[in-house]
C-alpha cells in the first residue's frame, strides 16, 4: 500500500498521532492547542472535527477501547487531562477534565481494557496519576507521588495477562495484572505495581542505563508468555530493551542501538515481536528479535 499524505489542518507542530481501534480515524495533537479528528480510508482522508479546550500545546492523545464508547483522552502543557466523548457523530464534548497536576502533563495511557476504563498520566511535577471510572459516572484517583522527582516523561501499561499465564497452571495466574512502566528526566525507567489499592515500586533498583532523559517507554504485549519486555528511548540516542524472564527477578538491559540522535518514541506491534523506533533524524526503523536474542533491523520498503 503506498504511503498517503494527510493534511491535518493544524497551524503548528504535530506532537502525536493515534489511530482508533478500527483504523478508521486519526486523532492528532498539536502545539496549536487543538486536537483534530481525521477520517482515513485507503485512498482519501476527511477532516471530521476540531477539539478545543486546552490552553497550551497538546502533547498526546489516546483512544479508549471501543467497548467503553467513543472516548479520547488528551494531555497538555496546561496541566490538564481532558476526556472527550463523541455525543453525536463528529460532535465531541468534554466529558471530564482532570486538573490535579501542577505542571505539564506529558504522557497518557489507557490501561488494558480488561482492567476497566482506567487512565495513567505522567507529569513534569514528578507525579503519576491513575484515574479509574466508576459505574456511577465518577472517577477514582490514585497517585504515585514523586515517581520521577524532576519530571515524568512517559507511562506505559503492562499487559493485563500475567506473565506465564499461557504456559503455567499456577493459582492466581489468571488474575489481571496492574503494572506500569514510567520514564523520567532522572534518566531512569521504573516499574510500578498496584498492591491493595496502593502503587509501589516493583523493580529494585530503578532501571539505570540511560545517561540523559528517558523520552518514551513501551511495555511489549507478551500474550501470556513468561518473559516481560520494556523498550525505553532516550535523549542520549539509545534504545534499551529491558527483560525479565521470571517474576521477581532483576530486569536486564541491553542496548538495541545508539542512534547518535535523540530517540523520541518506541512502539510495539500487537504481537510484541516488532519494535518501531522514531528518532531525531525523522527516521522510523523496525526491529525484530532473532532466535539468538540479538535484535536486527527489518528492511523497510520505501514509500
């Protein structure tokens, strides 16, 4: 399929692009303080809606799973997180505004849908907040205070299926897992787990191999296999793949590559075996783990 250029209509830098569950609509976040919804098909694109409500650059957008309806979350430099709801086709309303954070909210991520409607947010104030929808329409809030004291740049949820659930028969393996990975301006990646309603650090010590800000973290889907994998991208130009083979073991980090330029985003394929890396030279490369455990770049077809 040839590459398709989409005119979003934004007046400034586009910071994030998110495709909905069905691959039919694109949400874009921009420094022009707006979010645009664009309908896409194999040959054309159509501007559907412009969402205004933030008072600063919008850093990220994230679609909720469609079983919760047509919902989109956004986060901004203005410190607010907005949940947008499509009340009528292409008519969006602000269903909820969270303004707990005292500075820029840099990253948002919806939990796996098995955990309910639940959104994690990372902020420059150093805190992570997790908002969970209640059946009465309200929201419960839990916090990880000073997760990264000089700022949180990224959050990513673990798969809800426990590692090893596919191959093990142990009790408790079928209980959904509530874990988060976060990256920060302190150059570290941290793993958090919810114990009896309280978030606690689940890796000791913090994962420290980067020498500059961690720009993004992405927890790989594992389909119930025993191994857990997190990719982290950094201002230092490196992508590191962190793995733990058995629950409770130490995480082991391996440099995927030094890209010699800041790396902004990392993203896994749905099956968790291919990693996409976006770097500061405007390149996107794809990587796959070989049988011997080494990571190889996949040749990509030029558009």
